[in-house]
C-alpha cells in the first residue's frame, strides 16, 4: 500500500517530536505543546497532529490525562510482546547468555543476492554487523549472526562492542521507537566450507537459518537478523493445546 502525502506528514511530525523527547527537549514529566500549538508549529491539520501523537502513545512515550494535557511519561523497563506462539523476549533468550564476537561492522548497499536472502530493497544502505555467538571461549560458536540495521538507527553500531544481548532494545531506547512486530522464518540450509570450518562442523552439513524482521510502530523495518545454526546446536520448541469447543 502506498503512503499518501498526509501519511508522510504525520510520520515526520511524530519523528521530530520523538527525537525531541529522546534528546531531552521534553523531559519525562513535562507537557507537550497543545494540539493547536503543534498545528501552528508544523503547519499541519489537527488530524495530522492527532495521528502523530497517537504514534507517540503507541511507543509509550506520552500519555494524555484529563486537565493535565499530554505528558511525557517514563518508558516501561520491561515489555511483553505477544506473538502467536511465544513472546519476542522468549525468542531472543539465547542471545542473553551468549557473547557476540563482531567480525565486521560496516555500511553496505543491498545487492540482488542479499535482497533475495533478507527481503531488503535492492540499492538501499544498511549497517551490516556480522559475527559469531559463543557460550565461552573454549567451544565452537553456537551460530553465525548477521544484523542488518536501518540507516536511521545506525548509531547503535558504536555501542555493540560492549553489548551482549539483542540489539532491538538499544534501538528502542536510543530512538524512542517501539518494536511492535517480529516476523520469523526458519529454513534448512547447507553450510558452505568456510562457514562450516568456523562453526567446527563438516562442510555441506545441514544447518537451520532463522531470519527475523523487526518492524516499528511506524511500519518501518528497524533491522533484519539472520542466525545460522548447525543443526546439532539448535532446537526450537513450542507447546500447542487443544481449544475446547464452547458449544
């Protein structure tokens, strides 16, 4: 679906206000300007301002309260993102206990091959961070991990050498956005010789490749992550229960 000019305008207003909140122009507890003042500042309609404020509420940055106006509120320290099977935090739990050793960290332009693998648009620029996750320094890597981070959020790259967990909470904290959806695909792949050697398995052996696409409340792809696990080091489990017929 193609966005209209009005759609683009309220996203621009939301992004400007979001950045000002994150930068401390409007600290926690302060009041945002009124809708009328925002309309005059940005030269937009009240509908556009209301849609922009709705985005900020979706990101847990503001709250509207009777007789108090629109206030900047503290972001929750923890979030539970419900998915069809388990929470996003559950899906990323393996990352919390495994050290990520970065091999490459650079801005790249998406070519046809990478677009086919990740679904990213050909010709766009992304911060590409690649490396390996290890439980300790004595055993083979758990998996190869590739991050492709939207250029809008590429500033997180400077924090990654000291960061051990998943990246999307950094994006949320630095830029005031909320990751509202994670799409996950798991595919069977065959390991090429070079990667098999690093992962300490036989070339041509089977692996499972897990790709996750993280989407913000603005409908923007924040990052795509690709984890390649030797089949012997990966297990995905879920519980299904029969739903009783209410009749």
